[in-house]
C-alpha cells in the first residue's frame, strides 16, 4: 500500500515551509489563499520540536484561516508514520530521514544541535565530537529519533553504561545538566524555552 501525504497535507507542508522562511509574509499568504485552507487538518509532530515549532505555525494558520479546523497529534516518529499509513493523519512533522520509501517528504528546515553544559562551564573551549564521547551525555529514552541523531552526531552507535539518565523530555535533560549531572544536546530552537530557568550554559559547535 502506498503511503503519501494527502493533498491537504501537502498544502500544509508547503505553507509551513513558507512560514518558517518569513513570518512577515503571513499576511500576504493569507490574502492569496484564504479560500483554499478550509476543513479539518490532522497534523502530527514529534515531541522534541512540538513546543517550539507549533506556536509559530498553528497559531498563525488558525488566525488567518478561520475555516481551518486543526487537530494536532504529538507522539514519536514511528507512531506518526503508522497513523499516516492508516489515514488518521494528513501530514506529520518529523526528523529526517524517515527511511520509508513510500512516504512523500518535503524538507521544511535544517536545525543545528547545541551543547548544554553546566553554567560554570561558560567560556570554556567547546568540545569536539570525539571529546563528547568521553563525557556523560544525557539522552532521551529509546524510541525518540532525537536520541539516535544525538548518538550519530557523536559518532556513537549506542549509549555506554556511564550514561546516567534516559529522559522522556528535553526539559528533564536540561534541568539535570543544571544540577551538574552531565551534558546534553538539544535543537537550537529549544534554547529560549528550555534554558531560561536552568543553571546551564550553551555552546555552539563550529
């Protein structure tokens, strides 16, 4: 059975990409297509980006298109793919690659990792990927694609026993870093939300 975005899902994906390019263009976009986005849109999104991405997208779409009934489903990638296959979702925002040849993929944006480390480490040299492998790296629990991407970024095939915590959210990982437990990687878009109340510092990789 072929799995693909519905026409509505493809339209949504294209508009999300436009929104991410420039929020200032939303007004013109709404005027040009107000009659096109009408009905129910069932959109899935992975938890590692949902809190940071959805407010900029869903809120604007809902305000611009009052005929659009938006239903959001937040869960892990494999569940989203299955729900697309079952026809329960029109589109999903996930981390690539999906490794599902029958899915239609539209790249929306690229996101960088940043290193979250204790506040007292601010100003210290930024470790390279080889050095990260020797540090206590806090990761999301099994099943999150972000965990696999973090391991791949560090050129690690699997986590080592010295890893102290498998967290269920980025918030938990960041707070544990603030407590001096270790370091973690998060997407750059998560920095303003997740680090505002934690005693951590942020380092960008070259």
